[in-house]
C-alpha cells in the first residue's frame, strides 16, 4: 500500500483531518518525584459523533455529550524524562495518516527534546495515530537510538495473515500500515507481556478491548500512581458518564466496556492521575458522579 491508499483507508473509516491546523505544543506537564512528564500534541483529527456509541440514537449522543456534528480527537503523546532516560508513550501519526495529525516532531522541537535523545518508546497499541509516527518523512525510525516496546498479543494480531478477515474493510489500511512499521523497526521492536514492568517503575497492565493487545501503563510515584491510558478511555464525557457505550472504534466492544468500568473504578479509588491520548487537557483525575464517573482535567 502506498501513502495515498493508506490515507484513503483512514477517510473510508470516517476520519478526517481537523479543519484548522492544530498548533504544535506542550499540552500539559507534571512533576513527579524524580521524573518530569510532558504531554506533547501530535495534532488532532475529526470523527463522526455517532462513532462514540453503536446502537445509540444520534440525539441521545448529542445531548449526553453536549454537542452536535463531528468531534475533535486531540492526540496527546506523553514524554517522561528521568535522568538520561527519555521515554515516549506512543509516538503519533506520522505523515501518512491525516492532515491535522503528525505534528509530534514539531512539538518535540518546541519542547526542546531531541529525537536522538529518546531512549524508549512504549506502545499502548498499534493503531495509526499511535504507531505510524514511529517512522519519519523518509520512512526511517523517528528516534534512531530508541528501543521500541509493544505488547506481544498486539504484534501477533496485526502481523497475522488472518488479520484482514477480522477487520472491516475500511480498517484494512490500519493493518497494512502496522505491518509496514513493524517490518521497518525490525529488531529494534521488542515484545513484552502485560502484567509486568516494561521499564523500572513503569508497569504495563492489560486494558484489551479497543484492540486485542491494548495495554496501559502505571508510573509509580509517591504522590500516587499515574496511568497512561492510550485509548482505554477516549472521550472526556462519553467514556466517563457512559462507560457502557460501545464506540465504533473498539475492536471487541464488550471487552472494552468491561475494561473501561474496571479502569474507572480503580482510578477513582486510587485517586490516580490519568493521561488519555484523546482526552482534551491531557491529564486529570476520575471522580465518581451519580452512577458513573466524570473526568476532572488538571495535574
Ligand atoms: Zn487513538
């Protein structure tokens, strides 16, 4: 597949580049005991609001989410610095996905983080907006010195010959793109299992559903844990007030619902700080509200 076919695949999946070019920037930052977290923007894209919930009427979705028309999905890439270690959590969309995305390189420059200083990249999952940015405009790894780490189940899913039978036609480009990036990274891409520390003080835990091998990360800190959630919670209202909704972008919708409920319960109980890849504001906490939850942005 070439660049044009990949792009058409994204458009077929209902996604479009956000109207105004997103400003490359640092969205938020947080100081931990001996680590700094910076949330960098990779831009944004738009998606039909109806994708927030299968089998829910449009007017019900509009009322619950306080809006009509497409929703803007911001893209938040977390960078953790600790001594010589520079760890990225996912790495944006790159040049082949959508016009409004692929701004990570500019945001890194703005934040003064040199690509060759990045030591590790940990992936929540291998969707285009999280994974394709591993390659730069010349199709070489964006971070030349990094070790890239992904979940073993996730790599197995996207590289299996049967992957095309398991995906709707409009998502075939996602698989072709993932395979291309995996192949280019080669031996620099290491596979690990959920339920273990992938780096000292950073544990990966299973949050499958959105994709078959989706993981989230727990960064230990005396001030309480920080969870880097990828796409386990994707919308600042819907994912919290209606964790039972089944977004169109979740591969296994029922499993994703169970994951979301478990995660919200745990984050609220532990008063964890959470970072969502698509959550406006980037970092915040989960509070119980009525029978469900709400997202409170702010470090
Ligand atoms: Zn995503």
